C-alpha cells in the first residue's frame, strides 16, 4: 500500500485561487441627522449598507485595535455626542449573527431601546448627516493558485490584506454570514473540518487584518 503523503502535501480535490477586490463606494438614498431618522433608515436601507457599515468597516479601519467597531457607533459618539449609544453600538459583536436581517434588527433594537430610556436624545441632531453607503465590487485575480496546504500557507504569507479581507470577511456576505472561503476549501477539498471551524472562529472583531492573517497561519501550521 502506498503511504499517504503528509497532510501539508496532500493534493486538494480542486485548487484554491486567491483573489482580491476593489470597492466602488456609492451613497444610498437613506441618510440620518438624528436618532429617529437613523432608526427609520436602518429599516429601509439595503442589506449591502448594513454589511458596508459593519463588516467592511473592519477593512477600512483594520489597523485600529481599539475603538469603534462600526460606522454607526462612530457617528453616534462623535457627531451626536451620545456616548452611551456609541458604546452600545460599538459593543455589538457581528460574529454572533448568521443573517444580515438579524443584524439589522439588533441595530434597530439598540437605537430604539436607547431612545426609550433617554428620550431627550431624540432632540439631538447632527450637522453632519450619516449617509448610508454600499459598495460595488470588482473582483481581481492575484495569480496565486494553490493545491496543497503547504502552498496555501505560503500564499497566505504573501497575498495582500485586500485578499485576506475578500476571502475571509467579504465572503461572509456571499455565504450569508455563515462561513468564509478559506474554511469552505479546507473542509471540502482537504478534509480539514476541525481547522475549517477554528478559522471560522478567528476573532475578526478585535484583531487587525494582519492579526487575522497571523492567526490563520498559526492554526494551519499546527496541522498534524
């Protein structure tokens, strides 16, 4: 019987092609200057806006280890001067959600619960409106195609952070927040179910994208 190759050299059923993406930001019709308008706009804006101002914020501010986790918290804190609301929105952990509809509901709930216990906040308005935005994505090839775990780890060390974001965070919009491209390939094509789950649990919320890269590599370098 021919011995099986080491895990890192085993050939995947299909290769993994690293890609990157460029985003063209555009403004939706919704905007808000106060909390009532924010609540209403959260109800009517497209799901892509919810994703833009939460998950995509992680790419735009990936180098910040502390502070606001999403654009809604940033605006409430700095423009409305509602510290309590900003902190509550910042405490929202996007990893808990498996649908953008549920994430939208939670955002609305936080805003409305705050105004219910702090009715004077309804009188506050911002001179700088919150503009709801979305992104159109152009997917870009990187010319990095890998067929083994060892090649995958080597590529992870070299690809841009834009590629990490595309496959690990942006993919969650395509995958309905359930997983990411890396985990799918590792499980489906290499049979690494445990590692796929470990990757899916990596903290994208408090880590920089460079930190996410290091954590992914660390997990995969420990594969026996």
